[in-house]
C-alpha cells in the first residue's frame, strides 16, 4: 500500500487541550490606529508564554467568525470618532480583556481552531484541511474503490482531525465517514505495534461498539473509515442538532435545553458502562468518552473513536480531570467522563463548573446519587466508584439488556504488553501535569493570601509590635550599660591609672610612658595616689621605705597617758531667765 509514502515523521508533541490564557499588557497608539500587546501563556508555566500584537479590527474579525456559535460575546462596540483618545483606549482595553477572558474559559470556544490561531499563530499556521486532503488523496491512489463525496467541515472539535463523507463505487447509495488525524503527544506505541493495533480495530465486534470498516496508520497519522449515521450522535440527540453542521453551531448555544427521559438515561448509561467494563477487562485504554463519541443506532448506544488512545490524542475533558490528582488512571478518566455524559443526558447541557456543588432537580434521586459519587468535590478528593460499582447502583442495576451479540476482540499477548506500557506512559504524563498544576495552585493561593488586605494589616500590626519590643529591649540594655558604667566609675575599676588599689610603679629614667602593671601577686599596702599625668622628666622622690618605717615607729611608741585632758562646756541645758 502506498498510503502516505513520505509524510512528516513523528508525533505532534503539542497538546491542543492545554488551556491558553491571555492578558493585555499595554497598548500603543500609532498614526491611525491602536495596537494591543497581549501576553499569551500555555498552561501554568510562565516560561511557556509569548507576546502577540492585535488591533481592534483583528478582534472584530475573530468575533465575526465566532458568530456561528450564536453566543453573545462581549466585544466592545466600534467607534469612528474619538477612538484615539486616551480615556477611550483605556476603557476599550478593559472591554477587550473581558472578551479574551470569555473565549479562553469557554470549553468549546477555547479549543476551536479560530481562537487557537488568534492567540498562537506560530503553532497553528498550517491549513489542516488541505493536509488531510493530500493524505486522503494519496490513500485513494492505492484504494480506488473509495470515493470522496464531500468534506464534513468542522463537524468535530479537534483541530488536527478532519472528516469526509465517502462512498464505495460499487455501493454508491451507502454513505461512509472517513476520519484522518495526526498522531498526538500520548502516542507511546512503536510504529509497528501501532499499525498492527489500528488494523485490529476492524475485527472488534461488540454490541455497543460502532463498527469500523477500514483502518490504517503509519508513523505520523492514521485513517479510519466507518458507516455514516444520519441520526448522528448522542450529543446530536440531546441538543437536537444536525450531524453535518459545524461543531460550534451545534453545541455552543442550543436553542432548547432539555434532558432525556429517565428510561433513556438508564438504558444508555447501562450500555456505555458495559462497553467500558469490557475494554477495561481487555486491557485496552480508552479515556475519550463524551456524548459526541457515542453513536445512536436505534435505541442502542455505540462507542466511537477507539483509535484515539492508540494515536495518542488528548481527551476532550482533559482540562477538567487534570485539575484533580486522584483521577490518575485511564479507568478513573473514563468514570469522570461518564459523570459529564450523565449530567448532559439528565439536564440537556454540560455542568457550569467542575466540581459541582449542587444539582438541579432530576428525574430520579438515583441519578443525583450517581452524579454526586463522581462530580462533587468530595468525590474528587476521596476517590470515585469503579465502573463495576456503578453498574451495581440502583439507577443501572435493574436495566435489562436485550442484545444477545457475543463480544469478540482478540488481542495478542505481545500487543497486550505494549498496550499496558503505553497506558502507563499516558498515566505518567497525566500525573506529571497534575503535579505541576497542583504546585502552581498552591503558589498562587499563597501569593493571594500574602497580598490580601487582611494579611497586610496583620503584618503591619506585627511589625509595630516588633518595633516596640526592640525599642524596649534596647532601652533596657542602655540602662544596664549606664548602671554598670556608674558602678565601675565608683569602684575605680575603669581607670587603672587613678585606682588606689593598683599603684603605678615609679618611672624609670628616660621613660616617656608608664607601662601597664602586670597582675601582681599579693599587693603591698596602698600607696598615695599618683598624678594621672606622666612627667616627661623623672623628678626625685623621697625614700618610701624610710617614711613607712617612721610612721610605724610613731604608732608603736604612742602612749595614751601623754594626751592632755580637755574641759568641755555643755550648753545644751535650757536657760531660764
């Protein structure tokens, strides 16, 4: 087969489901218009960001392209006169930022090719429809029995997956649908295993799996052909949409929001859980459940796009479950996605936020019970039920399945091992991404708490208390030093030259300084205090030993009897005149 003889080798490393955020950093006025400098970031890493420059006319062109969604988007109105005034530019910038916030947080709009090209032109500059047509044409060279009827433009949400309506030349009335897709960032099978596994899909037989007519793959992309259903998917039934319409038109803003009947919810839910259980038991990774991947065949639901996990394509709900570290296996991903699908079947629309705090009234309390076990904050933190446990819940346990077709899907042991390794790699990448998101959330929460007004007040109060405490302690220290210095001055310990307890030895001839006295043994009797000034010339001093001897002699020879008697006149008595 000459299918795609010389394609670009390798998988696409860029994950298109990673959210983009956009912040207008500044504006610059030129001669006749204003440009807005926008910082765009992919994911939580500030290093993965870039700048783009857009005019108001660029925003207006994007908004016109998004009108197919019938959503009312908050683009600021045009203004012909006075649109270069500073106040008007500042006000328009606020409005454009609000517009960016809406289109980057809306789950369907943020993943569409129009928004991606507006925010990241370098990564989405090629025409994927043209590339798909080239590959499909190359395929038809070796398979002349197929013929393209028309391209099904934008009926899917993926940027790198395109659809075509087809027919067989010998059966011109039977309509088929061809899908072509690049290999994604989660492709971990070897090229040989991938090609074998994709071809094996056409041999899979299950009452709740949509039949594949033909499938093939090479080292860069894959092509799958299956019957086209005029009834469309489960999502088309919920939104009452036409299958051939563009994805944005069908699902962004439904005219009537209405859930399914309780019996439909029970039957469809049971059928989907049965096929998930079958795939899990076979060790076949899925992870791509959503209502647009469930085809309706009468009253039977049949799963689509089993090839997605083999090709390494990221899940439609990845931006949701990557926020919760407990959802770290493909089985857990399938259960989480089933919660989204059940909510959509019940209420006719997707949940506004995940996790869901409260649920509107439902056709049965058992429906709410299942939703609470999957989509609440408590379920995200403590763990969700398994598929087997969901099948045992009252909502699904009493559903009778009438289809008697025996499932068949033989996977060789060697390929099972390769699928197991691929599944582990997919889960590892998910876990690493969840870890980065968790770290970023903790850092953001800490910065937000640190910058809050209440926290600023607390820090000011603590700073004042610390300042007062420091001043008090320094005052006490100063008082203690002052007291010590006074005590030292009173005892004479601070001035060795004037201390009577440490006499200075006599100066020697020619000495200009008196050297400090070494600590002597027992000190001799105190000598008269010497002058603190050091004489430049030594002066003759009396013999100290002779003076001491004379003093000692006079004390020893003292006699009390030699003292003269004195007469005292007492004037203390009172006088009476």
